[in-house]
């Protein structure tokens, strides 16, 4: 009876204590692993969302502003629109590998420009990608026309190089349409008086003064007898990666800016 009482009062052995400690450490390790993985996953998700949000914000800015190209506040008709001239049209300039630029103009009356007149340093806009992976927006007080080289005007950063690195920004005009017709006498079924085509490749305007801009098999109309209406679109491809999390894959975003103001050229 005495031995039985001593066994009840002996407590746990050293072996049992060590087993309990090991089991507790295993449980603690499992809880810690779950916490670390959850925190890491949350951080990755937040960074990915930030990357997508930054890319979407930049794309929306570019698309919404490029759509305004060619707007004039006072022109009675589009043929007389000074913002549809060759020196003020959207100009796509390739500055090197993955370093493209677009310049364009519109009547920025909200910025104090003269309505209906092309004001240097006010009515010209643009976007470009620098060699360092930053998308920039045009901030120039001297630009007189869109024929100016993109590298010689002033720019401001639009993306934060501490958060994302833009690896590609490209523009093209694929999908723009040209309609050429002889006013008053044209018939859609008569190719001599009515011709239309859509660009399948390229960076220039759909309507041009040379036959090289018309697709193969399309006879370029006589510019002395035909009027030209050009519906314009600019396709944008944006590719970027996160600076804060190198494990995230690069993301690609594409969009199309449909220029609201058609370009009209009369014979």
C-alpha cells in the first residue's frame, strides 16, 4: 500500500517531460510555419495587386489622353482642323529596343491655350519609356510640333521606379481605317470612286499620300479627286515587373485608344 502511494506521488519522469517538450515544439513549429506562409502569401498578393494597380493607372492615363488627339474647340469642320495637320498628328517614334514614344496634340483650352489655335508649349502631349524603365509624360514649354525628337523635350516621371520597372511600352496603329471617296459621286460598289482599307501592320497613319500605306492589292486613290477620312486607333502594350518582389513574374497589359476625332483631308 505504501508503494502504491509513492507511485501516485512520483509525478512524471524525465523521459515523459522530454517527450512533452518535443511535442510542444512540433506544435509550435507548425503554428509558426502557418503564420509565416500566410504572411508571405499576403505580402506577395499585396505586391501583385500593387503592380497591377500601378500598370492599370498608367494605362488608363495614356488611353484617356490619347483619345483626345486632334480635338479643336472652334473648327467648323474637321478638314480645317489645325490639330489634324501632319505636324500635329499622333507621331510614333521608336527610340530603340523597348523604348517607344508617342507625341500628339489637342486644343487644351483647359490649360489656357487659345481656342482653335495650335499653341507651342501648351497643346502638345506625349508618353515615352526611358532606358531606365520609367514611363514619362511630356512636360514641355518649347515643343512647337510633334515632329520634334522625343529625346530633346522635357519629360516628367509617371511611374515610380522604386515600385515597378517597365520593361516594354510599345505603340502601333494596327486597325486604323482609311476611307477614300470622290465627293458627291461615289458609290460603295465602285472602286474608282470609293475605296477603304484597314491597316494590318505598321506605326503610321492609315491614310497617306503614298501607296505604301495601303495594303497589298489596294490601288491607292488619286489624292487630287478623292477625299480621305481616317479613323485612328493607337494600340498600347505595357509590360512591367515589381521592384520589391523579384519572385513575381512580369505582367503584360494591353489596351486600345480609339481617337475620337477622325482626320479628314479634302481634294
